[in-house]
């Protein structure tokens, strides 16, 4: 049988390239789509965070405001011909409007995604907002501006914006400023526009930098920032019915990018300065619009943002008339709500800014010019007469008898309940900083800060808080900031969020996730001791660099994808505060008029009651009313008060003060008068006031150097010689009021020891232990010395530098537990008035602190001197919880006492333990 060999067929090997492609295809697809996914994540970050906004304010979608067609405007007589209005946001092809800033709920978004906004985001769009569906936005006109005379001839009134805590300079890559603006009924029915005059740093890139106007949370338009060599005017049309009678919110937001430098440090070179003299609300066709005292808030401030008040006293000045002026001025301040009322004395003033104030019994004021329009007076009367014949509007407070006049003053001191739009009322509540009464939660929405998407490198947003005057600060607890927001993937090295409190770094957290994150309640704690009683400035900074910043492509900066998101649901959590007033402290007087508000009456001592001194005292009285939010009852006297149980405010030039008064607040009288010897007799003032050229020069100086408008007195050398103002080329126009308080010597030595010897070496530890023992001994010795000096009646004295224009000092009166002596003085009467006007600028006033404050009114710089010894003023009923907090705070301020007490307790415990062990038990 024949054998058949069977040969099995061998299968060919499969082609492995297909297996490789099958495995590699998904990886290649993901690699190709990764950049697109990153861009989509950046563009849709706000949509992704929509779920976090469960408690957000929902606004029903409404139709956008109709477009306002720009009208041709002819040049005013004497003015150069105007170029045709330039549309700041040009239309896109097909009639679609260019992307403009949108407000989504309280979210600020610069630009919209190409595919439009998601439906959940569109539902947050308020009425009048720009949308992404092609509907046009209100026009923005850019053209040379008209001066006040040309505007008046055209029937238009310029309502300038008052100075606020932020000032007129916008800094960094993103910044904003907001004003509460009051409109009368006739104002709200008139045609309204808003004019902005601004100047920018030369480093600002106009193609990627925009200025945005929001009115009552509605974004009306934007314009590119391009004014490095001179001021530029931009006019925004305001749709009808957008602004209501009462309080409204006007907000300017600047989004700036650098021309050539994309580093984080270069962001500090960016700024936009608002020209206060030519920026404001344009009201057309509203003559004689003021009707009653409630309309005081609608009057215009001056070119520096202050509110001038001319107090007109008929006949001779008496103590009674000064009492009435102080009450009336405080009532005007409470109704007007301007942060810088400046009061002077004299006949009725001319001009269109501010107010004339006439107070007196009707028979004494009947012959004053303008009173004829008052009509019959049969009882208490408070009337606001409109301006006429070049004269300011006049507020008349009168009555047939003295009792009627007192009743009229009482009614002036009780303002009506505020009315207006919700955003306007919120801006009004924050215009002096949000008052914090104790423990609680404060959201960014309460602070009128909207949600923001940001595409730059250094994000910054800040807000102001006013803590109680009896807050005893220390590090016995933590303040927690809970942030809601997010950041995109692929950020550069070391992205982080930091918290700055009163100009000092308080806390930092790193944004560690490389793939980005949308977070909720991201908690950042910082020590409570960073806050202080009175004014506080808190800033949130996010450093979000990108690898693309290394290339620094200017084209890429235009419409760059978003990097960071901050939601207005973020909140600040304040813990329970220790409540006892730590005196002396001028910050308590500046923020809450404390302790002048504790007693029934406060004595106002005017040793030299001339016009300058009375005007300075009235200006300070207006600030007291704003701080206390009520009229402070002042008892004006020209004789030294004998009662040491009442708080006393002394306002006088140095030559009118006795040595005893200066010694009572710790000032060497001989040294003070020697330092101001060359300035006791001021140069005679021009009766006509400043010339037009001088006023323009002052405005130009304030604009370019960012100086407070009233802080431009002549400079004084160290020898007391007055020298003309000389501008330093290239000088930094930073925020005025540098605190020049020196660092403690112990901290400086610690830094040098650390730099030289290091932290971990044995020699460093031995030297540190020795230095601590020496510091402890010297601290206890100085404390004992101060106690001995206090028991013998001696006080700490200081030397006042000659360039000082004004000095504030405070001491605690021994006769009462809740009384203090506060002194305000200057070299002469004229300097006293001018320097007081500078002192009350919000940027300067918020820096008043310590036992003594020295002001250089040539630049607004402030030097504060802390007290050597302090005293407690109880303000609440006793409680164990508050006593524990106060004790913990006091021990943290007095570490030497804590260390000695701990050592004594340890020695006592060791001794008692030894004694017990020796006497207990059986001895062998």
C-alpha cells in the first residue's frame, strides 16, 4: 500500500502594520485634537462653571437697546473743527456688530466664542447688553472734547465724577473704578451721554487694550486705549430709560496689554489716568433741575472731584452761627454723599460746581442775593435754589425763629431713604468701603464685583472694608477667602493666587493642576492680624503665565484665549472679633469718628476762629459725619475747655496753641515752632483766586503725576524754606501717601543675621538665642521705663520735620475712660485750610493712622507714628468669649510678658511639685 505523505500547508504571517495602525489611530487622533480641545476648554470655561452658579442671580432675556445713531456735531465758537466721529467698535461684514464686552449676570466677558454663547449663558444677559447674534450695540464716538463754556452754550451740562477710594488711575492689565451717581427726575428724562477723557502710559498697546463703560451693570461699549501723548475724549451714548431717578452705577473697566514685554513685571508699567476735569455725565436740556434738598447729591463736583461748599454767614460771626454751620455742613455731607466736601467761608461763590450754604433766621438772611426766590417763610424751611447769574446753587436753611431754625437743621440731618437701581444702591453702599460689624460672610457680589474671565498674565481685583473702631487686631484667628472659579490647562511655571491686605502679602496658594481646574470653595486662609480697625484694602491677585508669553507675539495678544475665571459667588469669611478700642489711634477717628461719637457732645476748640480755621474745622466736621453716618453734636468754643471727661477736637494754627495743649498730645512746642518759624506768616493770597493758567497747570500736574487735586502746595525744604514746585522728569506717579514708618530694628538685625549666618547652623541658633534674651530684657526695661514716665505725667514727644504741612495728634484724656484729645494744626491759617483740604482726599484720609500723622501737602505723602503706650476703652458689655479674645490679642502684642509669665508659671509648678514630692509619702 502506497503511503501518501501529508504535507500541512503553513499559514502566511499576518501583516503587522495594520495592527500597528489600529493601535496608533486613536493616539494620533487625540494628539491632533488636543490643541482644539484646549482652545475649546479656554473658550467655554465660563460655560463649564455654569453648574457652580446655582445661587446666581437669574435675569430674564430681554431685547437689546435700540442703536443710537451718532449726530453731526458742529465745533463750538473758538474751538477747532472736530473730526467726524470715529466708531470705536467697527461693524463686521454683513452688518454684524463687532464683539463687545458683555455682562452675563455679574460676569464680564471680553469677546464671545465664534459659535455664540450657550443658552444657559444667554439667560443671564440683562437688558441692553451686547449679544452675539448680530444685533448692534450703542455707538461710541471719539472726537475732540468741548470745554465747559461750549457745552453750556449748547445746552449741555457736564456732571463730573466725584473722587472715590480708588482714585482716577487704573493700573495693571485689568482694573476698574465705579461711582454712584444720583439723577433727579428731570435728569432721567433727558438725553444722557457719558464722556471719558483719559491718558495712558506709552507702554500700553492700543490694539489689545480697551476701556469699557458699564451703566447699571449694562455694558454700553468699548474703545481702544490709545492716548500716550495727550488726553483723548470718548463719548458713549446712554440708551433712554437705562438710568433711573435716584442712584445709578457707572463703572469703567480697563483691560491693558504691554507693547513689547510679556513678563509679569512689565504689567506694573501699565496705567490709564482718567482726567477728572473733563470726564462725566453729559445731561442735555435740563435747566433748573434741582427742586429740594434731596437733589443735593445731583450737584456737580469741581475739576478735582471734590465738592466745594461756601458757607455764607450773614452779619458778624458768633459762636451760635458757627454751631449752626457745623450742623448744616454735616447734613449736606450726609445728603450729598461726596467723599471730599471742602468747606470755606465767605460771600456767595461763583461757578457751576458745588454749593452755597446760607444758614440763619429769616430776618437775618432776607437781604442776601438770591433769597428772593425762596418765597414766604412761615416755619422751618430747607430749600435748594437753582444756580443763576453765574452763581452756584444755594441751599437755604432758615425759619422765622431760632426754634424754627433748629427744627430745619434737624430735618436736614435726616436724609430720605435712598432710591435708585439695584446696582446703584450697591455702589452707594460700598462707596466708602463696606462696613463690617462683626463675624459673617461677604460675597464679591455684595462688594459689587462682577464675575470676570481674564486672558492676561496678572489678574488683580480689590475691594475696601471698614472694620469696627473697637476691633482689637491680632493673629488669634484666620480670615478665610473661599474662591469660586477656574483656570485653563497648560499654564506656565509657578501659577498662583495670592492675597494682599493693606499692601502686604497675606497668603499664597499654588495652582498645581497642569490640566486646569474648575474649583468651588477653594479656601485660602490668612492671619486676622493683617486687618486693622478702620479702612482696609484687600486685593486678589492671580499670576497665570503661559508658555506663549516667551514668544511675546503682539498679534497673539489680540483675542487671546481666556486663562482665569473668578466668580462673584466667592466669599470672605470673617471670624469673631475681639472688641475693645485700643487708643490712641487716629484711624478710628478717620473711619468712624471714634471716640467723638461716644459722648453726648464733643467740644470743638477754636483758639483762633478766623475764616481759615473755621473752614478747616467745618471740612473735618463733614468728614466726621460721613464716618459716623450721622450728625455729630459739636459744642464750638473759643476758650480752653475745662471738662476733661468730654472728647475734644482742637483745630488751630501752631501759633495759636499753648505749650500745654501741644504737650498734652506729646509734641515739643519749642521744636514745633522752631521747625515752622519761616512759615508762620503766609504770603498774601490773590483776591481773585487762581488764574486760569494756574488752574490748568494744577490739573495737568495732578493728571500726569496722579496727585490728589488739593495736594499741590509749594514744596518746603528741610530747613523750612518754601521753594517752587519742580517736576522731576520720569518720576513715578504712584499712589500718594507712602507710609514711611521705619521697620523695627530687631527685624532688620534678624534679616542680616539670617543672610550672614544662615538658618540651620549651630552658630546661628546660639546667636539667635542670645539676641532673643537681649531683646526680651530691653523690651521689659523699655516697658518699665514707659510705665514710670506715665506715672510721673511725662509723655512721648516727637520732632516734626520742617516740610510737614499739617500734623494730627491724639492722646487719651485721663479724666474719662472714653474721651480723647485730637489736635489738627499747621504752620499758619492759610496752610491749615489748604492742608486740611488735601488731608480729606480719600486716598490720603484712608491712610491716617497711629498716634500722630504728618502730612506733606505738596505731594500727599503721609508719615504715621505709632504710640508708645496704649489704653483700652471698653465699648461692649463684659463677656467671657470677648475677654478671652482680648487677652489672646494682648499677649500676642506683648510677647515679653507672655514669655515671663510662662517662665513664672513653670517655676511655680516646678517648685510646688518638688515640695509635694518631698512632703508626701514615707521617707526611708
